[in-house]
C-alpha cells in the first residue's frame, strides 16, 4: 500500500521523462523533492503556511503547478509589530506594540510598555533596576477586553524560559542577539493574543532591525465573536461527547455502521477512574464539642477549659423555713465526646445539705450520705455551709447527646447552694482521611486490564507495562490559614485507565488458521492449515522467499558541533550564570550532513565530531538520570548540612 501511494504521488509531482526510471529511483526523487520543501519549520512556513494564510500561490512538490488557496476570511501583512529600543544599561528602555485590529492592512492601535525590560520569558518579561538584577518584578502577557496586549503582575514561578539581557549578565547582549530577543518577546505577545482570540493565526514573523512584524489572518471562522463553535470545545472538552452523541443519533451513515456486523461484534472500551486520598480538616468550635443549652447561671471559658456553674451561691439567698428542697438543673449538650479530655466535679457546697445527680443518677451528696429524693436523713438546719470536694470523673457520663446536671439543696431557715462542673476539651486541628477507590469494580472485572496509571503526575504504568518510575512521598498543606495541617503520604491521586472487552453475543472470528501459519512458518517455508467442511484439518507446506528489499545506509550521516554561549537563564534565586564559576558554556548542535559528506556548520561553531553514525544516546541517558536523581535528592532544611 505504501508503494502504491508513493507511485501515485510520483505521477502527480514528477515530469513524464522520470517515469522511465525504476520505482525505487522515482520514490527517492519524490522523497527528495518533498524533503526540500518540508525539511524544517522555516521551509515549511515559507513554502506552505505563510502563502496559504496570506492568500499567495502555493506550488506542488515538483514546482510544476501552482494554486492559490483561500484559507482565511481576512488577511493582513501587518497584524502586529513590536519595536524595541535597547538602552545603555542593556535593558530595553522602550517597547512599543502596534496592532491592526480590523485586519485592513493599517495599524490603528499602539501602546508602549510602562516598564523597562531586563529579562525575557516565554510568556512574559522581568523588569529590574537599570543594568542590574536587583528589585526585579515579574510580568505575564495578557490581553484586556479590547484584545490589547498588556502586562499583569505575577510571581516568577508563573513564568517560563526566562533569561537576562541587561548589563548584569554581559555587555551588549540585547543588541548582539536582537533577532532572538525580538522573536522571544513578540512570541509571548502573540501567544497571549491568539490564546484570547483563537480566530487569529500567525503566518510569518519578519525581523527588520529593532522591529519584528507578524503576518496574520483570521483563519478559524468568518465571525465577529471570538467564542465560536470551532473553539468552544477547548474550554469545555467534556461537551464534545454529548454533542457527538446527539449528532450521531440523527446521522444515517453512523446508524448504518452501528447496525453492521462490525458494529455489533465484540468491542474494546477504554474506561478511566481515580483512586483519591480525600482529606477533611476538622477545626470545631468549643460549643461544637460541649455547650450549656439550658439551666445553670454561668459558663467560664479559659482556652480549652470550661466551667459550668449552677445553683444560688450568694449567702442566704434561699429561704427554707423549717426545711425546704431547692432543685437547680442544667442541661449540657455533648457534640463530640472524643474531644473531651477530662470532665470532673471539683467542688460544690450547700447550706445545709447538697446532692448532685447526672441524668437522675446520684454521683455525690453531703455533708453526710443523702441517697433518697426526699428530705435528708438528719436535722435539716445544720447552722453552717458544708463544702465538698469530690473531684469525681464525669467523663463516662458525658456521652454524645444531652445530659442533665441536677443540684438539689435542702435548706433549713436560710442558706445557699453551688456546684461546678469542670471540662477540658481538645479544640486543635485534626484531619480525617479516606481513600476513595473508584477503580475497585474495574480492577475486579476479569474482562478489564489496567493500561495506564499516573500517580501524582508520575507515569507509573504505560500501555500495560510498568515504567519503573514511582512518585516520591508527597507533602501537602491542607486546611486554611487558621488551621493548616501538613501531611506526607505515598500518594494523593492515582489516575488509571482500563481497557475492557465487551461481547454483544456476536460470533468471534476464527483466527486459528492465522495463528498456525505464524507459529509454523519460517523465512523460507510457508505452512498452512485449512479446515474442511467435515471439521477435519489438512496441512500444507511450500517454499517461500521474501522479495529483495535492497540495502539502506546504517544511519543518516550527521555531524556534531559546539558554540560558546553565555548562560543568561533566570530563576527565583537570580541569574543562573552568576552562580557559576564561568558563566560561559557550550551549545551542542547536530547537523544533517550534505550529499558530499560535508558538515554544514554555522557561524561561530566548532566541529566536535565529523559526519558519520553518531550515537550519543548513552550520554543523553546519563545526563537525564543525573538531573532526575539530583532533583530527587534536593531537600529543604532549616539547618546547614
């Protein structure tokens, strides 16, 4: 099939005399012609993307024919222009952005950045004191409601690919690398603009001195509304499934395929699920643990300590005559008994007799035992106030729910009564964890097999095979500013994908013949087994030779060069090069060798290894492993180690 496609392409792209060549020669000629026009991004832009969006002619692979596509609703050669003016300190003292908002070929809006630019990022800029990397502020590109580019203050961690351009990193960096600076600066503006309004496409960027201009077009849809159906699914991808189902239900072709034998046979379905560690932070108020809901006369709080008071403690506030009983009742509501550290009856007093009951059960009496609910067993008027200090543990009584504390006082003549219930509670922050396994059903289904797993962003299983990667223990802060809790766990979220087979009671195809051919054939012998109408099998063998596939080179010849490069990358801790003994390093470059086996090295490049089969894979693996293990060993501590 691939050879037929190459021949078809050949017939369209090569002149008639080439048909006299062999099929291999014609295929090589077609591949060479195609590679000449699509070998890299620059040639692809020049030959296809830019003329296609700009309404200019595009030629076929062999350049024998041309046609003019109509891919855009509106076109402009001046969609956006960025002008920069480096200062003596190396900073970009002035950056002006001009736009063609109505795509009529003329700039109609312009603005100048309110800050100087000391560093450039893929999605923003950094502004510092002139010529230094001090007092730096980070800005990200965004657009206002009128689609005008603007800068917004962000943390540096929200920027990417930052590097320094002012004199703190080297002399004359901006002017010496002006094309790169313009492309990186303009790329951030264009990314913000096209992300906000996906109708616009950028066809080409042109650098002319301190100016970079962008050829653009409105290529997505002919509408004035940036929120269009073609781009709606990017913000709401889950809506695609419902819309597809609605469209397929009325589509005759789709319904015909669904009803076909192929559509009703056994199928495979991919199902996704998660295993999530859900953490709930509990920070209850003291009243949620225990509170006085009725009775008593006071609640005294001090931190996690509470004293519930009931009675009439003032001297001779109770008039009993010869002998009278006074009842004081207080109801305590217990919401969380597990957070009650201790509960006790430290003291109470009575003039003349006192009795304490909880939910009707007697727990203490005095000054002598008084167990009945009637009058005390002795003389009512004792002519004194009796103080009792039982310090009884009341925690077993304070289960969840409402509990009545009952103080009974017997008074002869005049007297008073008082009781104190002391409670210590734990109102500290706590966390409750629950691992919600939504994959349990799929894992237990023999028709389903685990295909992929991503644990906290680390791919641990891919295409049913373990990758050998495991996430390090994750530390997260849960809760809020008033109640933060730090948790370290082996995982918080696992995202899994299962492949499940389902059967619609269709007859499965017999693949035993193909399996027999594969298992019993060799490179020179073809074996076959055919089933007869009576159910018996007959086997045959015959000689078999693969056609000569020709010879190919062992590899594509490449060469390796290097070019000195000052490290101007910027991070939270400053410019990376300033932390090195020598900020100048090397950029390693690989080139595909020319037909005459010559290395096409660029300006300033030094040849490291000549044309040939270069295998730097072991070196790349060592470098990646070094970075990975180095990142794993990074631990932040409060003391020097």
